[in-house]
């Protein structure tokens, strides 16, 4: 399966869309914290935070909307939604929670979940 086909498959479900948006939002958060903030404070370039912060803010609002939609469609409890929301506040949190979201998406589609990788 090509990457384009995989993304197309994710876009078909609310949880899949949430996973994509969470990934992009998580990347923007790391960009803001890891690149823009040091550029502001170490190199005196506040425009980096202004640009990365604006992008991250827009993606965060999109993440919240996608989360609300997924909560309604998948009938998540407020606690479940709160855990996913809290993951977006922690650096790398959206990447950590993605595995759980993937299993829930597969269950919602009616497919058996992929076996967990063992290390």
C-alpha cells in the first residue's frame, strides 16, 4: 500500500482524521518548542515564535475540532476525550497516543487490530 493510499484510508474515518491532525499538530508543537523558541531567545529572532506559534495555534484549534467530532462519532466518554486532549499538551504526547487511536480506528472499521510489535 502506498503512502497516498494509506492517508486516503485514514481520511475516511473521524479517528483517522484525528490521527493525521494530531501528528501534524504534534510536529508543529515540537517545531515551536525545539526550533522557534531557541531562535527567539538565543538568536534574538522573535518572528520565529510568531510564525510557528500562529501555525501551531491554528493546528491546535483544528485538532480540538477533530477530537470533538471523533468523540461524538466513536461515543467516547469525557474522560477518554480528556486523555487525548491532555496528550496534545505534552511534547511527543500525540505520538504516544497514536497507537491507541489506531487500534480504536481499526475496531470502528470492523477490522481486527494488527498484532502488537514485540521488541
